[in-house]
């Protein structure tokens, strides 16, 4: 059965994203950051921006508190976040990104730039800039849903947290 042009485009876009992510994750693993997933980076950024409890992280990522708690456990296991007692409420544990977590985010950002630069060298910087501009225009109404996409991405790709 032949795929529709729309389905083919969706698969190409997903494949392009997955190609970039796989390349970055492979290089991060070789630099001591094994086990990183796309959703981890989004969660780390949310925590770094103030989502410092499971409830707040869930709200920020548009996932349940239980799903956020699973991500937190994974991030703790990887050494990217730590929990500290809240100074005003002993029942709460506040999350913060560790130096290792900040290192992974910085290296990941630099690696994505390297992948983008290689792609620009392959198809031409103007072509890649045009593609990015078109995608930005086509998805401009979806930008607020980027976190939703990231939160569901691992599940959609068949990965466990």
C-alpha cells in the first residue's frame, strides 16, 4: 500500500528530527552522557526555568504528575537533577539541575549546531535557511505546543522514560 504524500512528508520530518537527535545522543554518549532522551532535555530546561517540583514539571510539560515523577527519577539516575528539602515546607523536595545536567545541555546545544552546520554544508546554507523559514511559518501556531510535542515524543517513538 502506497503512503499518501502527507504521510510521507510527516515521516520525512520525523526522520529528520530523529536523525539529528540520534547523532547528538550518540556523541553525548561518547562524552559520558549515556541514556539521554529527547524528553530529558525539555524537562531539564523546564526545571532550570523554575519548574522545581513534580507537580510544576508536569504542568510545564503538559503531562501527569506521575509521568513527571518518572522523568525526575530518570534524571536523578543520570545525575542531571537533585532534590533538596524546601526550606519553608519540609514535605516538599525542590529540584535543581546539577552541574552535570548543565554540561549535558550545553554540549547538546553545541552538537545540534554542529549537525545543522553539516546539513548546511550538504544542501547549502541558503537551502537550509529557507527550509527552516518555511517550517517556522508552517508551524508558527504550534510553537506553544512544543513542550507537548516533546513530552509525547518518547512515547510516540516507542521509547521508555
